[in-house]
C-alpha cells in the first residue's frame, strides 16, 4: 500500500504545482520547446500515449534517431522493466516485468508478443529465431507493459512490442538514405545501408513506398579452437513494399510485402568464467532465417463506425545449428565436432476482423474476431562421430526427430468504455479463445528408442480486463487496472534424454496471471515536463519454465509453480531550457517464486530468471544553432542493469547483468542532411548481457566492445 500512497501523493502534488506555477514571461515561454505528443494505436484506436490508461512507452522516429537505436532490441534499452536476453545473432528471449521462461530459448510460446504494424512476427510455438527488426523509416516503437490478452491474445502474457512503419504518402515524393560505418575494438568493420523511396502513383488515391536495407554486423569474438577471428559476424538483408490505395474517402487499403534474410556466421558466445571475447567452438552456433510476410489491411470508416480487416500470411525457413561437442566429450569421451541441427519451414495464416465506434462519444465499443493457423515442420538431428563404433551401430546419428506441429487459435474479443462523468472513464474488456495443438512426431537414432506419437490438445481461455481512469486535469490522469494474461501449453518435441533415458513430460499445461496496476501520467510546467509512474502486483500461476535433462542438458518445458511479482516504474522527460533535453526511466522489480511443483529443481524465494531487481537509464541532449539552417547537437545516454539469473534454481543458476553502459553521440543537422558521430559502450565494459547453459556448457554473451562510427542521413 505504500507504493499506492506514494503515487497518489506524487500525482496530486505535482499536478498542483503545475497549476500553481506562475506563468513565465512570454518570450521565455515561446523559446523553450514543449515535449512532443506521440499518438499510438495500442488500443486499436489512434490516441495520444498519455491518454492510454496503462503503462506504455512510445518512442517516435525522432527519439529513435536521437538515441541511435537502429534495431528493436536497441530501442528496448530505453524502456523500464523490459529486456532482451540474447542467445546470439538472430535469437533470444523477451521479458517484461520479470515475466520470462528463462534466459535460453525454448519451444514455449513467448510471453511477449512482437508485431510489425498488425503483423505478428514470432512463431506461436517455437519463437527461438527472431527477425533482426530494423528501425529505418518507422513511425514509432510502442511497448505495452502488462498482459494484453484482450486485444492481442495468448502471446502477450507479459505485454506486446509493436513496430509501426511509416505509411505511403499519397501526395508527396520522398527519398531518404541512411548509411553507417562503424568499427569495434578488436573486431571487424561493420556497415548499415538503408534507402527509402515514396512515389505517389495517383495523387490522393494511390502511392507506393519501398524500403531496403543491408547490414553487416562486424564480429569481435575469436574461436580459440579453430584459430578464426571475429567469428560472430552477421549479415541482414531485407526490405518491404507498401501500397496504399484510397478508392473513396471512407475506404482505404494497405498491402504489405516484407522480406528479410538473416545470415549469422556464428554466435557471440564467450567463456562464462572470464572477461575475454573468446570461445572454444567446434561447430558454429547460429540461427539462420528467411522470412516472407504478405499482408492486406482494409479499413472502412464512415462517420458512425470503423471496420478493419487484416489478412496475413507468413512463410519462414529456419536453420539452427548448435555445438554438442563439449557435452559429447563430457558424456562419452568423444571429441569430434558434434552438431545439432534443427531445420524446417513454418507457415502462418491469420485473419482479424474488428469493428469500433467513433472515439468522440460518451459510450465507446470495440468488437473483433481472430483466427490463426500455424504449421511447422522441424527435422532435428544429433550427430556424434564415433558413436557408431562405440555402441556397435551403423550410424553416428544418435538422435533424430521429424516433427510436424500445428497450432490453431480462434478468438472473439471486445471492449466497452463509458464516461461515467466528464473525466471518469470505465473500461471493461474480455477475450474468449479456443486453441488446438497437434503434434505428429517420429523419433529414431542409435541412442533413442524408435517411437511415433500423435497428440492433440485443446485449451480454452477467457482473459478479462477492467480499467478505470480519471483526469485530474487536462494533462494529468490517474488509473487503476486489473488484467489477465494467458499462454498456451506446449508439447515437448523430445521424449527422453538421449544418454540417460530420463523421461520428458509429454506437454506443459497453460499458465496464466493477473496483473493489478495503479499509475499516473502527467504533463507539467506547460508541457515541458513529463512524469509517468506506476506500481503493479502480478500473481502468476502454473508457470511454464525451461528445465534441463540430466546429463545431456536438453531443454524442455514444464510447470514450475506460483510466483508473485511486485514492481515500480518511473519515466521522466523534460526540456529544462531552450537547448536542453533530459530524462530517464527507472524500474524496480521483485519477482520471486512462492511455491514449487513436485520434481522441480527450485526453492520458494528463488528469483525468476531474467528479472533484474533494478534497471535504469538517463540521458541528456544539448542542441546549439550554428546558423539559421545548421544545428549542432551532443547527447549522452547511460544505463544500468542489475543482477539476473539464467534459470529458476538460483543456487545452481548462472548469473549475469550487473553492468552499465554509456553511449555518446554528436553531430550536425541542417535542412535535409545530418552527420552523426557516435561511441557506443564508451567505457569499454565487458559485462554479461546474457548467460545460459548451452546443453551442459556455461555460456556468456557480453557487451559489445567500444564501437566508433559515423552515420550520414539525406532526405529529399
């Protein structure tokens, strides 16, 4: 209750201070800029982020450019209580408010949904491989904290991340290039080339927008086994084409084709026990992916209703390669390169249809229906050279699995909002979902008992949301929310440890949570100061978490027990003077296990994996006009991440986090050009940003060494 009292006092006192403050002299008020207001579509409606009655962080295009955030994962560094635990290039896990399945990837549904516009990016059953989402020519990044099950479904147990692209301009020609060259200490040169062209084909009716990018990420980790240097380099090539057509004033269509090819050479694994950027790898660890997404969005918007249809088809081809060599040596005494490969396509079709009332009325409603069908094939092989001779078998293929999985979701959802009085709004929403999981698997190999299984599991869920908000003044709001999140259970793709025969549960059960939140949002000092704060309590039941078999360290999903999460978040931004911008965010998270299911290696009181008790960032930016057309700017960003555990059993867990980082940027801006020099990780820290057990081998991924670069941007 102390958190609640503090927020209430802060909200009323700061709002009172803003109203009581004397009006500055007219000349001063005109000179000091106000904070930009960002309009978001997180509630399926276009509203200012400060009017959204739950915790949301919105970074618009200018904010992303000022921070030098060129990927979604870099943007998350500036959001309280949000993290990305990298498992190497093109792979990792997202966490919001300490809700995570572990620091290593697994076949559980992600607790965080990831979208480009209305297009879901993560595979619903095996989100191990993530696109390297570039932030060139995007309007904003929205991070919705807390469960979003009512509007976004089962993949948003902890929240949702949305990348909103710039749409075709029907009236103006546009062209932009943005090019970066960078050099990492002890590593390779890297580059990032981006281009955009917008062409109105029929003025006010039809336009096309084309975006392309080519990035080479320079490596900096050396392989002591092979003698190769800078092995963790990676290439990302892709782009999108968007065609916008408005045949009438009330009707518009947006067609999108998006493609990306992510080709990492090796991971950024390093030895856990020291601070060197070195690894002993016999087989590269990487996740290659090729993604193609096709989407058609139609909006019909007369004065009395908005009807929206979104149809999407996604085709992904993935190849993940893992190094089982050290584990094979520890278990069998065989030291030949031993790869684990997972390959196969994933295809997803989805259809959403929703209807919404106008925003400017006392009673507002939104109803929708959603359907998704994901089909995925995975061929997995574990090859240990020498096992055929050792066990008198005809093959060194110790384990092979051919798995076909299908996940279907059918859902209906709705929200009702009513203005009880002029400034008091009550919102009630719910989503009803029916999920069907199918698995057809054949297992073989010299160390496996041949088997064939066919399983179908069905699940039903209802996820309600209750919200009440009150505007103390035009620019000050307080709110309270209770929302439920749900995550589908998973069928484990391996039945037993290939060495010991330890059985693995057939499937995990669904997990769910309730999130209770109190918060305030306010502009102060005539829109030159923003203060957003919230406290929350999360009751998480039947947690799905990673577990490892003995002795091979094979990942599987099980249900671990019950956890409580308590937290506080603060976000501040200000223009204290004509030339200065300052701000920052703070997150305090207390995420612990309250009870443990039988057979789970953990103890009540263990902290949840990937939940730092403290994370914070601050920034300061100075701008100085050199002439009527040229401005100089300098900026510094600093962040800190506290101690984190890699898995639930803290006593045996790897530890990471406890690091800080400083980034510095400086440059010139004039009418259509900008040149920016930057230094990332200016103190050359080597803290662990992630750690996990790669089978039985402890692995760390460290901060990228100090990196110098220059970015040139040209807009026509």
